[in-house]
C-alpha cells in the first residue's frame, strides 16, 4: 500500500483505488508549510477524534473533493451541520463495508472535544481491511488492553500507525508494548515533533523499536512510502 505522510497524525493510504486521508492538520502545522492543502486528494476522510490537531483541514478538503467523512456519530453530525454532504457515522466496535474495503471503529483512550467546544463523542481508532492488506490507525490514545482485541478480531496487520510523542498520547515505550498487543512489528510513528511537548529523538526511538526486533518508520513530511 502507498502511504503519504503529511505531518503530525495526517497521512493518506490508497486502498482499493481510493484515497483514504486521516486526521488532516496541515495548514496550522508549522512543520508542514511545504504541503499545499489544495493539492491533497481524498475519497474518504477518516477522523479519529474532534481535536483541532486532527480535524483542522477536514471541512475545506471535504468541500473541495466531495470526500466522505467517516468518524463517530457526534463528529459526523458536527460536519453535516457545517454543510458536508457525504458522511458516514460509526461508533465503537462497529464495522462497515465501503467500496474500498471495510473499516472497523475501535477503542482509544483519550478525549474528543470539537474545536468550538462542542461535544465530540468518544475518540477512536480505525482498522482498515482491503484487498491489499490490513492496517491499524490508533488515533490519539494511551496504551490500552483493548488493543489486544484487534488481532483476535481482524486479519493479521501489515502495518500499524501509532502515536509515539508522549505527553498527550503513548510514548515510545508504550507504543512498543502496543505493537506487541496488536501483533505487528512494522510501525509508522505519528503525533510527534509538532509542538514542544511532543518533540522526540528520532534515532533513539528507532533504536528502541529495533532492540525489540521491530521496525519504526518515520517518513519525512511529504514523503510517500510503500508498505
Ligand atoms: Ni487529541
Ligand atoms: Mn492530538
């Protein structure tokens, strides 16, 4: 699968010929100045929770591309009230078959207020299953025992996207345990470096994963990798 990283927790993956864009936060990301939001394609925009650093560019991209917003019921309703036409609400534990494959909305331990203070439901992650393989996007979350349910209920993961920046989410040590819980040794790191509280030492993080026989990928912002 082709994965393009747009900084912070935003990336796109092409599944079944469709572009799935996750948690767009580009325009206000100081580290992603070289990325032009107007050139990002999307057929689906998946939002893990309501925080600004995960939804900031979602409305604009949805309006320009006509992409379908997939998130929890409260977040989807918030975007529909702003005029988004294509939207698909989910809630935890639920799975839906889309034209590219299936999406399961799974548990995350975090919070989820909307940028304007509206209620944003509960935060989640996604397991995406397509003809090319399966991957897990954890969203913002603590390490949680619920991650152990993923390999019990989903096909073997080709890769997992986990937050590693600490302070607001898991840090590297807990992300390594999370990768054990989801039974996946190929990890893409997210939610690091963007602000002061979450700056990390890349070489150290990569080495910590390597010491456990795992690979931590930290693509550059704008870089596309094949997984
Ligand atoms: Ni958050
Ligand atoms: Mn966040």
